[in-house]
C-alpha cells in the first residue's frame, strides 16, 4: 500500500483493511496502533515482513481505545487482523520433526467434592494430551488453524465446575441490573481521555459481521466486517436491533474485562485455556471434534457453523442462520453445550503462538498451566491478547476451521464482536485427588 493510498483511505473516512499475510480467519479484530499518512503505510510494510518471535515480551504503547478513537474511521474494521498465524512459528515446529501423538486421557476418578452449583457440570480434571493436529483427511486445515496449537503436550488440570452453556443475555441482564455495569462497547469516550481525537470519532460502538452481497476472493476479511455505532450486547446488530425473544441466546459484544466483571459478580472465574480444552474434549483423546471423529455423524449436525458460500450467505442447513440460542445441539461427554461453534469463548490465558513449544520443552507434564506471563502476537506485538476457544457460527471449512477441538483463537482484550461470548468456571470448595501421571 502506498503512502498516498493510505492517506486517501483516511480522508475518505471509510472502512478498510489489507495485509500481506493470508493466514487469516473469521474471528474478531484487534486494534492496531495506526496513524495517518506515512505512519499508517509504514505499519502495512511492517506487517508484510516475517514475524520475529525472538521478542519475548510485548509492550503496550497505547491503550486499545486510543486506536479506536484516534483512527476510528480507519479502525472500522482495520482492527480485524484476526488470528494471523506465524509462518516463522510453523517452520520452527517443523524443524522438531513429526508432531507427538495423542495419548489417552486419564481423568480423575474421585467424586465431586461438593454439589454442582446451578447451571454447571462437574469436570473431573486429570491428565490429557493438549493441542491439535490436522485431521487425517485434510493436508492443511483451513487458514492454517493448527499451527500455533502444536506440539501436542501432556497437561494435568484439577477438577472444576463449568457453566453448562455460554452466559446468556438473560443472565448478563441480571448482572447489569444488580450492578449497573456498563460494557466497554457501551461507553462513550471523552475528549479528556483521548486528547486530539476528532469529535466525530467519540462514539460508542462495536464490530458486526456484515456479509457482502456478492462472492469475492477471501483474501481480505475487512470486506465483511463493519464498525457499527451503537452496537453492543443490548443491540447485537446495531441500534435498530434488540434482544426481544433472545433471552436464551449467548450474550455477545463482550470484551475481556466485561467477562471478568460478570465472573467476579457471580462468584466464578474465567477458565484457563487448559481447563477449557480438557472440558471441551469431554473425556475423548485426540479427536478432531468435541463429539468424535466425524463432522456430521450419521448426517447429524453437531454444532452451529457456517454452510453455503462464505461469507455471502449462511444456508442454515444446521438449523440456524447466524447465531443460535444455547444448547440446541447435543452436549459433549461432560454435558457441556456449544463447545464448538456458535460463539467464541474467552479464556484467562495470555496468547503466544510459541507457548506450547515452551511447555513441551520442559519434557514434563504441565500441572494446571495458567498461560504465559505476557501476550505476544508477532502480527500485532503491541496489542494485549487473550486466548479464545471454540470457533463460532462463522466457522467454515472454506475459511475457518477452529471448531476443531485443540485449535486456538486470540483476541485483543478490549474488543468485542457479535460472535464472541464466554462461560465461567467455579472452583470446588475442596480439591479433588489427582491421578498419578502415566
């Protein structure tokens, strides 16, 4: 992109986005630190270079919202550099040889130490193989979705209670009513917070999936995302939409601090990435899907994903076009619903593409890992990101395949969208007894 082209985009006040990296998928944007003119063009040149994984820490130069306000016309969906996975990391993993094989899951056998709280199920914990390989019938899963989910490594987690479903609109509304909480997407920024920002940019909103009306190349995800004034959890598609009849739908447009605030109010917490994957597998080992080996066993739809030509039209063959109410498909082995598809789910771990290599290099079972000390995404090293899991109603084998269990998502912590939600976990009052590592 030329300097003149970058400046013209800013002056025209339109949504935009491009990147030399083609390993993108359908998740949600993070905010780039974008300036005008030459600095904006320089950022594109920087993103086109191979990422440098030697940087061990990411340093946040500006808060996320700074980008939103200073460059909101550009942000529109410029922040949608989602899930850009590093070829550098892939090469490093390849150098280690064939990926380790999955080993059996060894679940704890002790009974739950106390009664399950309402709306939760007991996840026994234990030792399992964590990560993802390409399914045997696919040489390279869509958008290289398994690259940062390798190598397969052994992990142990203690038992815990997990919400049976994603947090719903009705549940989140109870929290808001009790506390008066205002989500990040609902907050109107001020000139005092963002000196120098154009007054027209000081409005609240969020990112909404806006499919084009005609097919096109899948090399620029910004064609189907829009930053919408007034979009938030109460108005998922913008100010003209509402929650009438949608109490049982998962709440969306939830940034990480919003999810944390709800969890604290409910006396719960967000799951670690390891806890989330152990729970999602439901006692199975090495299966590509939370329900087993086949995407549609006996021609049965098992999750809310995208059918039809992505991103133009969701054919709704699975029973829903777009987001679905919770618990519309069969639960996994632990009784958990929607651990694949429908909406992405936050975890408490910071994101790093090389974190699994760090764990694997210890040559020992990782006990209750809580993620790296800091976030680092080579594509956007200045943006703090948490791991997200499960995929969404936009996942498709044409463009995103992160409904495959073990694959990882990532998201900037202050950014919510209309396909991102969360669920919580609760620690038991007394720890369960661990199994012996095999």
